[in-house]
């Protein structure tokens, strides 16, 4: 059975967070939202015809803030997915949710419409840190949202937390994790702040009071240990889950499985083809969607599989990768074995995986050893 993951981009939000470089539009007009939903459903129907031989087993609504839309709108979009694709009976169907954009009735409507997983963007349980990030919710809003989701019946809840943010200390991060974990999420994503070009933070970088690199490193290592104490085991550099609750959708990315991105600025990868939608909302609404379209070489597919696989706790199986791609993996395996000998990775048979210190600097290591074709 050929399986497919769907990512659906909802680009609207109440305001732009100071660190955000995603394609999103604050304060959308009602008419724009209606036109966008119509264009999105048309795209879903079109791809349903083109990829009818696939079974969709994960659907992920991201943003922006999907829950800025009425629950009826989200379920209408999901209904179009069900009508256009073959959806597996046990499909993981997630929507991102910002605190204070959903309550008990809203979450009940999502459950009734077919959603079975929430990803809540908490980021911090410290009100001062939230304000510095440009978040509109409070720590109490976050707690209330998690409680309302539980009361409504959601049994699979993920929470996003950030570290290395302005004025954050190891102690305030630990407090955030304690408060989040006391609410027993099944999954937690822990992301280090990156100052991205074009953001408010980038424009005011000189005035930001940020933890230094050594402090950030200690924050990460201590968080990995703390989350394990709450039963949230790391399975990817930034992702932790209780047993049986890894994100099936995100694992598609890291295993380099097929996925379609629907909506403005969404990216897709199916087989050896990668393509992306325009970031221009007027073009998208007119049906002029595709912005880039490329064929990926077998060599670059191998490099992608290594890069993505090495993000995982399980690492990359170089013997299996050679079988799958018919490409020689020896030089990459040998290069990573050097990091085994100096304590940044471990090796079991043909599989190599980073240890915590290696994971933290994995981007630097992998950019050094991988040679993507120009």
C-alpha cells in the first residue's frame, strides 16, 4: 500500500510573533478567509484525482493559527480531504492550536469532525517571556487550553516549548517544563530559538538579551533529562513522546516518505519530485499555485535520507540505505565513524546514531560531510 501524508497550511493569525518567519497574514478579512478555503478545497480535490492510488494516513493542519478559523471551517476542509482521498481508518489527524483560540465547545466540534490530535503552541509558561516573544496568550491561558482539550476528549495532545529565548534562564525553562508536564501531554516539541532574517527579532537583534551558547547547550541537555523523568523520551532531536505517541506525520518527513503540502507556501515531496506552492496569496487564490518544481537525483536522495535519519534517536542504517538507493554509502559512514571515536555518536552494526552532544551540533557535522549536488 502506497501511503501519503497531507500538510494543510492555514496562513492566518491574530498577530505576527516576533520570531516568526512563516508565511502568515495577521488580521485577515472575512472575505479573504472564505476565498482561501474555497481555493484550498479546489486544490485538495485536484490532488485527490492525481494521487488516487495513495492511502492518506496522516493529515496535519499548520499555520499561522489554524484554530483562528471557526471549527466548522476546519471540519469542512477535512471533509473535503475525506471525499477526495482514500483516508485510512486509523489516520492521525492533527491541528495546531494557539492557547486562547479554542475552548471546550470548539474542541468538541473538532473531535466530532474527525480530528484526533492537537499540537498546542505554549512556548513558555513565563508571562514575561511570552510577552517578549510577542505571544498574545498568558501562561494561565495555556493551562486552561490544555485542560479544556482534555475535558473535550482529546487523548493525544502535543505541546511546543522554546528554549534560548530572550531573558530565559535555565531555571525559568525548568519551571516551564515542570508546569507543562504536570498537565501530562503525550508529546512535546522543544525548539531552540533561531533568529530568522526578516523577523522582528532580526531587526532588533542588538537589543536582545539571549542565553549564551554554553547556557543553551546546558538547557538542552538538562531538558532531555527532565522530560525523560516525565516519561517523554526523545525520538528526534527536538521531539519527545510517551510510548506510542510519536508524531506519525513528522516521522514521514524524517523517514523521507511521501507527503503533499496543500495551501499557500506549502512544500511537497513525492518520490524523486519536490515542489512548492507560491507565497503570493493573490496568485494562490487565482489557482496559480506552483512556484518551484524539481527532480531530485539519486545521490541527493541518499544525502537527504542520511541528513533526516541522523536527526532521529535511532540514527541512520547505512546498509539499508545502500539497498534502498543503490548508492555507495561508505564514505558517509566512514566520516560519521570519526564522530563515534570522539564520543559524539554510537554505532551498532550498520547503524550510526548521534548521542546528545552530537545531536546538538548535528547541523554543523552533517553540513561538513554531506555533498549535495549543485
